[in-house]
C-alpha cells in the first residue's frame, strides 16, 4: 500500500516556484517583463545556495508571512457571504515569498526595500497591500512600527487602510494576540507603540515609516509623498516602500518614470538589487483588444477580475473610441496619454530608438518646424529628417525660462533639464536668440529645405533668420493646415515610418494631444488642460505641413517626396 504523500514543508514557496516555471514554459501566459522576473527569481534561489552569495533565501520566513496573510479574512464580495477562508493566489505567493524570503547574508535583514506592483484594476492589489501592511504593523518584529497608506486623496488613502481595518476588526484573535486597538482612523498597539494609518499627501516631519504604501501612484503629479516617506525611513533597518498602481494618462508624472526605470532594471540595462518589480502588462506586439493583452495584465482573471466582465468592457471599447483609453489604462494596464488621446502613445514609443542622435543624420535633407506659442513656458523646434525610402526621423529641441523650472509642480521639467532634454535660458522669458542660433546651427549641418513658423508668434525671428539666408516660410496653425499632417503622422507611427530618439518631453507631448473631428473629418491638435503642453507636436506638424506643401509644388516636375500609399492615408 503506497504511503500517503507528505505535504510540502513550504507550500507557498513551492507555489511561487511552480508559478514561475509555468510562466517560463508558457503554460501561464504572461508578458516578457514577468517572464524576466520569473527567471530572475529561480536564478536568485540558485545563487542563494552558493557559499559567499550576497543574498540568501529563508523559506521559513517567506512561509510565515504567507501564512499570516492567509489567516486574515476576506472583506468584500461573495467570499465574505460564503465565509470562505482567504488563500493567496500563486502569483501573489510569487511576490510575498520573494519580499520576505530573500535576506542579506551579512545582516539577515530583508533584501528588498522597494516593491512595485504594476497591475490592472480589479486584481486585488489593495487587498494584498493591506495584508502586507498588517504584517509589517504587528508581525515584522519592528518596535514602534509606523505603517502608512498614502495617496493624493482621503478616499484613495482609505482603499488600503479600510480593508486592513476590517481584517483586524473581523479577526478578534489577531487583535487580542497583538493587542491591537482598532480606532476610527488608525490601528495602534500600546505594548509595541506601533501604528497603521492613512495619510493624505505628505506625512508629518516626525514620521519614520517602517512601511509606506503608495496607492495608485499614477494619480500623483509629483513624487513629494514618495520622497517624504523614503527620506523618513532613514532610522529603520529594513524599511519597505510598497507602490501599487495601475497605468494612467500622465507620462510626465513619477509613476510613468518609475515603471520605465523598473523595465530597465528587469532588462538588465541598469541594476537595483533592492527593487522587486512585477509589471503585469502586454508586450509590444500584443493588440490592446487581444485575449493575450487581458491575460498578461490581469493575473487574477477568473478570481477577483471577472473574465466575462473584462471581455464585455473590451467589446464596448472596440466599438467606442471614447471608451478605448479608459479600457486600455484600467484593464490592459497601458499608459495612453490624455483620456481622449488622438495618437497612440504605444505606437509612438515603438518608433523610438534611444541610440539615435542628430549627428547620425548630418548632411541629409531636412525640414524644421517652430512653435513659440509661449515665451514664458515651453517653446519647441523640431527637425524632420528625410531618410529616403519613405522614412523619416524627428528630433525635438525644447526651451524653457529659468523661472518656470523653479515653480512648484514642475518636477518633470527639472528632471528633463538634468537629463539634458530641456534647454533652460536665463530670466523669466525664453531667450529667442538662443533658438535663432540653434536653428542656424542646424542649417549648417543639414540640407534644410524650409523652416515653418507661425507668423503670429515668430515674425521678428523669421526676419532675422531670413536675413541670414535661412528659408523661413509662414505656416498658419489652422485646421486646414494641420489636419492632413496629423493624419499622416498617425499613419507613420502605425507603419513605423518615423523614428525618434525617445525624448521624454516629446513623448509626453504626443500623449497630450486630443482632437475632435468636424463634419468633414478634419482634425486639429488640442490639449485637455493648460498644463498638458503639445508645442513639440505642433512644431512637428508644422514641419510636416511644409513637407506636404513642397511635395505638392514639385510633384509634377520632380516627383513627390511622398509615395502614393502615404498620400492615401490623407484621404
């Protein structure tokens, strides 16, 4: 008679390993960033067994954390009605096991200091964060633990704290064992002087978080809350910054930057041994309306994320462009720019090549577009290079006065300036002489056929540059002038006929463009809010308007610079 099989000594660790293997084998469909994370986890487990490795793995500590979280009850839905015990899903085990199992060999303290969970809505991220927060509050061994659930609004800050409070309230054994006082707006323990509470905006200067949970980071315009929490952790030996978020529509904000940086770490471009990032998102070649995109962005599909509900939302988005942006951000976990964005941010990013520089294309034919809509904020000059074979390269140059750089809320400007993507001129207004000199310099290195400008903004500059022999041409920013270039640019992006160098300023501006078609299907670039700048896109469209005009002028005698397939896009 066969002996009964003994249960695995560390079932949650085994569940995490199995999930990682299934992801890599394709039995579970996940995107490449999760595949990279799965492979790294299995490799790290092997490395942890080697003598002298920097990090070790303690399955008992990983198992303890998972077991604690499964003791906490459900707080909503059919599970509460049926009194079902909570069970971590395998992908959740994958996160928790790594977070609490990997330790630094020399100190036996936790390896990971920052966790980024980037996942679509309805996948239980707030519930999981609440369980992690409670563990850090009473079971992490930290005397005087301070756990904060931080967000930009009171409602959002309670999205994590509310379930944590309900778990404590509905689990009297837990409250009694750890001496938890359940108050209206916080949890506390007298014996260990610990607390768990929601925070709106920044915590007080005296706060020393042992765990900070930043919820829906995509709604944060600046990194003030994150930065304040992080700097307050200096006195803690093994603090945890837990960021949980879905994609949004602001690619100038700190969330987009954090997700982008995490991709670089996972891809091996940069190194951060203290970051644990799980990016549940589709791959570049996945259609936003595909089953694969849904599966990759929703690891809890069929559990907390209803499969039929998601497919119903997709069907609505397919037939309604108005709903497409919301569906893609909330359920496919893609940054899409403005809520009613005209251009696909995804398509634009796919046209980028960060290895390309302006110098790579010296002496080629080019057209320049200029937008000086504001001399007290951003101005833009865009170089459109004709590569031949119906391909083009676009490079943006962006200018801002020093005064704007110092204003509150302009963290993205300061970051771009630090990274050399934004040119700052002295004073309260942009130094137009600097722009004139830069245009003249470009004309020395390229065969510039035309420089398009708005006569209402740049007449004096045009006169000065014309006197220097530069071919300045008026381009009035009307629907008649810019509608065709907008449609053409959209076609170029889809067919990858345009390349760019991944400039984050231009990417942000592309994401900000909205447009409403008129009765004749004409479009014009607009923005939803004044702070959503689109100057770089207007400059690019201005250059393209000149390209179309030159093509029309010379088509009969010299042939069009655009082939017929490109022109068909305009019809």
